[in-house]
């Protein structure tokens, strides 16, 4: 490295060091549980008179069974269609009039509902959320309309988007044993035969206080939140819950391959390796190593994939790598790349190029300098992201909903900081093997006849 560039890099890392150290000073965070099993986590952030309230249910598409997919997402839609005190859309109208922001989201592992509002209006959010936890109406006429909205959402976001459709099909290959093969929105055939009775049963089974975590972050005090939680959520009775088993995968399912023809102009390659998450790993250090490997490969213009495969070899026009460590079950380490068709590069060449990058990690650990640069990027992104009270709440809720502790949020900077170059090489050798590999060659439809 040129001396000037070396000094610039050192300066950048030094500048980053200040907020990273400050981030290790955890904000006041409190945890308590109501008698009905509702877990409440309160994180104080008094920079502005604003609060975010998020209610997380431990239920998502990975809990669903064949023939009954899409229930969690459909129920999320129906949670806005009336409860014991209010008719369809009335809760949203009340929040709009207060200037609040609200929404919801469903994933493989959880469904969450949130409001962002002035801190002196927190009581309104609690009253509305507790009402639909206790007495959701689920009117049949509203469901008949909403299921058509959901089917159209599936068409727009998946069926008519070649990249989304390809990855959905790829997941069924990459997850041979677990519920992560199920699309969150559900299969169209299941949406067409879903009934209001199915949703009622799903709601009554999973939407209980003892299957939920209430996360409150912002300009609040512990006692104020505790009193409001007892007042509004305390009277809701706990219910027996089914056992939600972790979505575990086969450690080495064997190499699997898929060829897809979709309405796309350019071919694409998807590769994934079956790997553990923080919730399933025997050794957390390997998980944090995988997080840093993702950034080594695809962490900006200086990362290995763009620097070597895109600009260096001109093998690809784009490449990416990603890995989610915060899942309830086993996860995937995914790579994707588009061949440089102007240079007549093929999917087979791209696959070989990606393997060369992985083999390099197995043979030679990254230099201490490269690892520190990447580590600084990853940690800085976490620190700056959590400057938002909404992102703080989301990090807490996600950890709790996948069976981990919110305390890991304040510990992971240290954990990432302890990963060594040798840890990177060991993780690559352990997980980047053909027996854990799924590959999809995604081709334009016209290539079907060639």
C-alpha cells in the first residue's frame, strides 16, 4: 500500500474508533414480565420526545405447514380490520390524527407491529395494540377483500419479478429440511384456498401475551411503561402454546443444482451454503467470522468481489454476498453474480471464479490490515444504524423473537472485534464445501430452446 493511502486508512479507522467506543456504553435498558407471560423491554433514549412501541409475536412462515402457507402474513393484514373497540381502519385513523407512524412486518420467524409517536401519547399505542391482541374481529367480508390484495401483492412482488421468483424457487432447494423453504407470503394455491376459519385458528393459537415481546425505546421511564403495560396488557389471559421447534437443517445435504428459465434479459448465478446462525451455532465466534467474510467479499468498492472479479478479471458485471446471523434456525451464506456478457463470460466461468475467492479464504487468512478495515466498516454500520430508536427497537425485538437475548445487541461489537484472521480461514474451511452447496443457474426464457 502507498504510504499516503496507508495514512488515510489509519486516519479513517481512528475516526471510526471514537463512536465505536462510545457505542459500548449501553443505554439504560430494563426488562420485566407481566403475570400473563408478556415480556417487556424498555430502552431509554431521551434525545427527543419521541417513542417507538413494537409488539413482536413469535410466529412467522417457518412455523407453517405444507398446504397452510401464508397464514402469518395474511393475519398481519387482518390485524388492521377491526377489534373489540374499533372498526376496520379506525385504529390507523386515530394514529394518523396524532401524527404517528405505524406499520407491521412478517418474516420467517416473527410478526411485528409498531407505532412511532410523541412519548406522551404512548398510552394510545398500548390501548390499541392490547385491544387487537385480546379481541380481533376478523370479519369475513374484510377477509374476502384482503385476500385478493395479498394475491395481487404476490403477483407484483414475486410472480412478475424474475429475480424474486428465482430466489423463491432457489430457497426450496437450499432448505431441504426446514420451514425456511416456505415463502413468507405463501404459495398462490394456498392463498386461493385460505379461509377466515384458518386465520381465526392461527390467531387463537399464537397471538397470546405469553408468545409476545413488547419493546419500547425512546423518551420514557421504566415505571411509566410498567404501569401502562399492566393497565392495558395485564388483563389479557395467557394461553397454552404449541412448541415452536427451531428450523434445523441437514448439516451436509449434498450438492444440489437447479436450472431456471425466467423473463430476464441477463443470466444470473446464485450459490448458497447451509450454515448455522447465532441461535444454532455451537461456537458463536464462527458466526461472527461469517459476518466478516460477507463484508470481506462484498463490503464496498474495495471488497474482493468487485475489486477482483468485476474490475480485475472483468468476469462479472455485479456480485454480492450476504448472510443473516439472527435467525431462529439454521441460515444460508449466499453469493450471487451476473456474468459479463459483453466479454462472453458464462455462468460456469462465474461459478469457478466465486470458488476461487472462497478457496483463497481457505488457503490464506486475510491480512490484519484488511480484516481491520472490514471490521471497522461492519461495526460502524451497526453503530450508525442504531442511532435510530426504531432500529434499536428492531434489533432488540428480533433477537428476542429468535430465542436470543437483547443483551447480545450490546455485546456483539466486542464479539466482532475478537475475530482473528485465522478464525476467518477456519470458518471458510468448515462451511464452504460442496456438501453444503446449492447452485441455481438463472437463464432468460429464450435460452430454453438453445
